[in-house]
C-alpha cells in the first residue's frame, strides 16, 4: 500500500493537532478513485486525509437513505 508522501506544497498545521488524532482507519481505493479524491483535496487546499475526514464526518451527520427492500 502506497503511503502519502510529504509534499512541500502541503498545508502546514500545528503539531498539537496531529498528536490528538491517534485512531487509524484504512480504506482501499482504486488508483483512479484516490487520484480523484486527491485532486479535490488539492483544489480545496487541504490534505487528502483532511478532505476524506471532513467529507465522512459531514456525511455521517445526515440521515441514511433506506435501501428498497423489494
């Protein structure tokens, strides 16, 4: 699994923020899915992790759509 490499153009943040987050959630993506998410994150000026985290948290706060059972 390829790890996200530090980029000189990545936004910097206080070290105290990174120390507070200790839980890890691994997600498998197809290369084109990762590229699409990474591009969206870059266009917003955030890291891929920040983009995925904020998107997931925002989505978690909305009611789930029920699947049709028939």
